[in-house]
């Protein structure tokens, strides 16, 4: 492939953008980073969003969340309704955010520059996207490496994790088209794999319906337990909110395509989370005390434990392709002068290091990470949605604002801080319990609801105010940092 095509198209910003002829090529390394995608590069079908999000959701951490139902003393009916409710709310927001990607042709974290400002976006992106991407990648590496080590005990955990990371690194370097191609395959493989796990484990371990248990270790009352447990599944999808548009931004900007992309995104997330969450709840009621999730799965699947563990191993790829790719885009959003390839290496190295540290006491660290991320992402998501509607961010003529570094800080950043701060008294973590959460445990964990609502109200109250902090001067060009492009950056021989 030539270093760059001589053809020039126009991106959504109206600015001339080099057409690299990427199209739907799987064997070509994606040449775009945080650029607005040119109209000539728009391709794909909206149903692709179902495959990518269904495959990402068919992941063992979802079952880990389901295991925790009995810890709150919930009945089977309460557990199932909580799982469905949390999955539904989170998936609806995911669907809307996915539509935004097809409309604007811009990654979600770049869209956040609209309401937060060019540099105001740095703080949420630094935590919300980079930290979340690295953290979730580490969580999935841990489970995948544990599964591989259980299958072949001669392979130490550190080596199993390293092997997984290297494969994920390669795929993330190739980028968007390769990820979509592999996720289509993984969606089918994981459907049959988790179907086998569900049937075998439930048939072997099912002990009948379980009732409310006020003596459960984390019992806080029926309502509070339901809210908190439902929030586990909502939190899982909240963690994906900052990445939703990243995998739809190449779709053609047509109304019917955007609507369909939103629906398929919702369906992929809702079906996968509801299914595996309920399966996990059933497994949790049958697990022995003190078992890790991998040990419980191995015992309950019995003679099918090896293929079951292989499914868990394979599922680590479907989620981490997205974690690593999205995290790399976030690194570039911070204007760190590295290529997307280098950013992928940074994300993978950090995730691997964390997986080695977090392996001990995995479940407690997993829950802390899940909740803390949700607390800070919830107001971020509310502001993105409202800016798209109330701030008319859906107008493609305004996309150029997202690349204007003179817009240092906008009122959306203040709204995000206010929303996050308002939720902090409700936080419920192992290392910090807010005063409201401590005084009223029977209310359940309301942190993300409070953060979302207060952040939304703060944005509504301030979005019509004059710009918070704009730098004077002529518009600058080249606001998107690009590493020098070479043939090696676009094609792997």
C-alpha cells in the first residue's frame, strides 16, 4: 500500500482530509486515530453493532456479578428482575451513544470535548477512558489467565497472561475492521460456548428456587439489596459508555442506519448481560463457600470443565479487543504525541502489570474498580447525552469545534465535577463509605443515579451561559496530534 492515497475527501468537519483508502480492508492497519472519519471511508452495516457488543458481553465477568446475588439475600425473582432492570437501563443509553458515533463519525471521547472543552475533557478522559480501559483489560486478563492456568497447570499465571496480552495487542494494532471481523466470529463461538456452560452447570448444580435470606452476609433489606445488585449490571454498561461511538463511527451517516445501529447496540448488550447475569445468579446459589468463580465453574461443569474453561479463555479476547483499542484512542485524545500503535502497547503493558498485582484478592478489587468507575462515568454520560440534544451537537457543521484547542474549558466540565461531588456522600466502597451510605444502608447504592441526575441538572442550568474559558486568537490547525505516517504505520507485511 502506498504511504497515502492522493485522493482527498472531506471529513464531517468540512476540512480536507486525506483518504487513506482504508474502507473495509481487514489486512490493513487502521490509518485513522482520533480524526473525524471522512465520508468516503464510511462503510459497514448497523447489525455489526449487535455482534461486537454481544460478543463483548458474552464474558465471564458478567457471571461473576451474577454470583453475588445470594450475598444480598435476594430471592430468585428479585435477582432476575434486578439483573434485567440494570441491563435494560444501561443498554438503552449505550444505544443512544452508538447512534451518535454514526452521525458524527467521531470517537466518544472526542465528542466529550464539546460540552467539557478541549482541555476540560482531559481529566475525565484520563480517568474515565484510560483508567477504565486499562482496568477492565486487567480484569479480563486475570480471568482468562486463570482459566488457561487451570487447564494447563504447567503454564504459570504470568506466562498465561502475557500470551493473552500479546494476541490482544496485535489485534488492537490492526484496529477497527479487524476487531469487527473477529467479533462476528467470536459472537457465534461464544453463543454456543456459553449455551453449553449454562445448560451443563445449571443441570448439575441447580438446587431449586431460592428465597429471601435476611441472614445473608450483605443483607441491607430487600429494596436496598435490589437497588445495589441491579446497579452492578448498570455499572458494567456504564463502563462502556465512553467507548460506544468508537465502534460505530465508520458507519454511513444515514438516518435509518443510525437508528438501526442504536437498536442493535441495545440488543447486543441487553441480551448478553441478562443471559449471563441470570446464569451467574443460578451458579452462585450452588457454589461452595470460599470458591473463586473459576473454581465454581470448574466444579459445576464437571466433565465439561475443560471446554467451559476454554470458553472463558476465548471470551477474554472479545472484551479486551475493545478495552485496548478504546484505551489507545483515549491516549491520543490527551494529545500525547504517539501513534495509535504505540498507545496500544502502552495500554497492554499497563493492563498486564495491573493483572499481576490484582490477582490476589481479585473479587474485592473488581467490585471497587467497577463501582468507582461507574460513580465518575455516570455524570459524564448524562452530559454527553444532553449536549447532543440540547447543545445541538448532532449538527455536523459543529464538529470542527471538537478540534479547536482555543475552547479550553466549557461549563460541562463544571457540571461533571458537580455531579461527581454530589454522588460522593453515597459512595459505598471497601476503602470509603460516604456519610449517606453509612447512615442509610437500607437505601442501597444510589451513587450513580445521584451523579447522573445532578450532573444533568447542572448542565441544563449552565449550558446556555457564555463560554467558560476560551483562548483568543485565530483558529489553529492540526489540533489532532498525529505521529508521522509511514508505510509501516498503515500496513503490516
